[in-house]
C-alpha cells in the first residue's frame, strides 16, 4: 500500500505539471518566466516549496534529532532573515524585472542599473550553474534516502525516479508547470509533516505526556542552547549568524525567479503574507517532528540521522499513510530541484546561449541540466545537510550582496560587483573550511565582507555611479 500511495502522489504531480502546460505559450517568455502573470497565491506557495526543500525533511530533521531544541536557531534564521530580506528586496526585484524585461536572474542583475554588464552576467550565470547543480544533486539524494529506508530501493533508483518526474513536467511547461506543481507539492509537504506531528502526539497520549517524554530524553534536549554553546552570548551569536542564511535568499536564483514572475509588483505584500504564514507554520511543525523522532528511534551512534523522518513514518503510520509521507519528502525535493533545473536551463539558453534558440533548445538545456545534476548526486559523498548549506552559502555570499545593494538604490560598478562576489564567496568558503561555521554561520562574514568591498570602493569612485540614488 505504501508504494501505491507514493506512486499516486508522483502521478498527481506529473498530471498537475502537464495540465498547467496546456496554458503555456510556445515562447521563451512563458517557458522561463510564465509570461510574468503568476498570481500572489501561486507565487507564495511555489517560493515556499522551493525554499523548504528535501533539506528540511532529511537534513534539518537529522540535525534536530541530534541536537534537540537548540536547532531552533537555524529555523529562527531561516524565517526572520528571509523576512528582513523580503521587506527591502523582493518588490524591487519584481519592479526591476518589469522595467528591464530580463528573463533570467543573471540578466536582471546585469541590466538593473541601466547599463549592460556582460561580464557580470556571465559570472553570475556561471556561479548559478555550478552551485545550483550541486543544490539540485542534494535534492535527488534527499528523495533517494527516503525510498531506500522504506522500500529498500538502491539510492540511485530514487534519484532516477525523481529526475524522470521533474523532466516530464519541466520539459512540457517550463516555469509555469514548475510553479503549479510546486504549489500542489507545498500542500502535500505541509499535510505530511502535520500528519507525522499529530500521530506522534496521539501515540504519546496527548500534548502533556508528549512534552514530558521529550523532557526525559536528556537534560539538555529541550534546552535552547545555553548548555550546548556554553554561554548566552555564544548561543546568541549562533542564532545571529543564521539570520544571514535567511537574508541569503536574495542570492538564490531559483527562488527569486518566482518573484520575477509575479504578475504585479503591487501584489508583493499579499504574496508575503501567504509565504510567511506557510513558512512559519511549516518550520514550527518540522522542528517538533524532529524532536519527536528521538522518542521512537534510539540514538545508536551509528545511525544516519538524516534517515529519521522516513523511519519515524514507518514506526507511527500504516502503509498507505507512509507512502504519503514519502510523497511529501519527494514533493519537497522535486519542488526545489525543478526550480534549480529551470534556472540552470535559463543560464545555458539565455546567458551562455550555447544551445540555440527556440523552445526545443530550451528543452535540450533542461535535459542536460537534469542529467548533470543526477550524475553529480549519484557520485556525491557528502550528506544532504552539508551539500545544501555549501551551495546556499556560496550563492548567498556572492550574488546576494550585489542584489541587496541594487535593491537599496546603490549602483556598484561592474568591477566592484565582481570583486564583491569573489570576496564574499571566498570568505564564506574559507570560514567553512576552517571549521568556524560551527560557531557562526559562514553567511555572516561572507555577506559582511562583500558589502565591505563596496564601502571601501566608494572613496575611489570618480563619479556618482557607485553611490546610492538620492
């Protein structure tokens, strides 16, 4: 029964994507940006599903299982950093897209200030391609881990299944199919996580016994982090650092393209209300489910913590419901991977122009990206948590600071923007390589360093081009 319900979920996603493609037009504006007529509801749900990927079901779940409630600071950063960015950036992205007519995120950044920074466009496109391929590979890994636990399938089988479904609807409908499918997947993701939470509470006899059981796991399991980090200051610094993970959303092309496709910049507030309501509820439920996993799955030391959610589903739920949970995991993974695939496809077809013109060329680009990310996922040795954070940080610290400045009315020159990107990414990756990210998330020093480059360049600017608009 679990296989049947899982296959039904996959079939539903494919049907939604193919059905939505019937509303598509055979032009690149529709394939890449859905002709910029996406409603606030679809934009919000699609962006949420794209951001909260298989990483939440697999990577973050394992982190909460291991570290307890102190992991809430990561969710805190996800949410409030994202909110800070939304207040200053997202409307500007929508307005700039309408003004420039850009079809890719790299093109938007290169045209934003009124010029045409071709080297910047190619650089942003290259960074997008490299790190979104890594990110998409992590999504295939997330889905394959869930199928391995419950069905005993080899890891490569789950990756191939996910890639096949994504290719089916992205091939036919482009971004429009991706957005409609993501919206449906966001509903399944929320339902699957809520079903697990309710089942865990009922199995423990209610909310109060559930809380008591969590308290009994270990003295520090429900501690916010003062014991784990050693002091309030260290705990606060850890949480503050993760704010920059949330702010880094502005450097994620696969998410920001959703706001580029919004039908009207005036609808950004309505979009934000839906998006943050969904995000807040999903994060709180997810953290609680991660805590609940410790009640049913013993920490043996040798356990791969990233497998706890499918294992928990297998313990608590009947077969048909387990298939729905795995459908939720796959929904989370695919809703992110399809967005990344299409962003990389836009790089190949629009920014690099190496696959020719026309709808056929863009479909070829999509197929190439799916195959590359699938192969990378099959050979990658890192876990989902590490792969996602690595790719997110690189994009956040390279592209993110440039987008922040543009949204605030600053106009960095092409040279300044390129140096910012190199410094931001370099600092972030060096910070992670030296292990300092265990204390402070690398997005903090990376983004600050990149913005520092702009500040230091201001005195050497001979014109007003690099200064904020007044």
